[in-house]
């Protein structure tokens, strides 16, 4: 268990980032596997960039506006 936690802390470090990236990967996999969503395949790069930025902004805003002193 300590090995998994050490890998998690090294790679991600924050649960919001991990969940955000996992959701983005699932959405992109869904777009690529469903034939009706084929017109969106050209936008997968943009979706990835916007999704990663959104998860990073969510993490940063949570850290910046936390009531800790």
C-alpha cells in the first residue's frame, strides 16, 4: 500500500487532478468508440487541453482560496 501511495504522490499529488484526468480519458475513449460521435474526433486534442487546464485551475483555486492560515 505504501508503494501505491508513493507512486500516487509522485505522479499526481492531488485527487482533483487524478479524477479530472481520468474523466477526460474516459470521455475521449467514449468519443473514439462511439460511431455517432465521429464528428467530435477532430476536437479530441482541444478537449484534452481544455480538460487538463480545467482540472489544474480547479486544484489551484481550491488551494488558493482555502481558509487555511
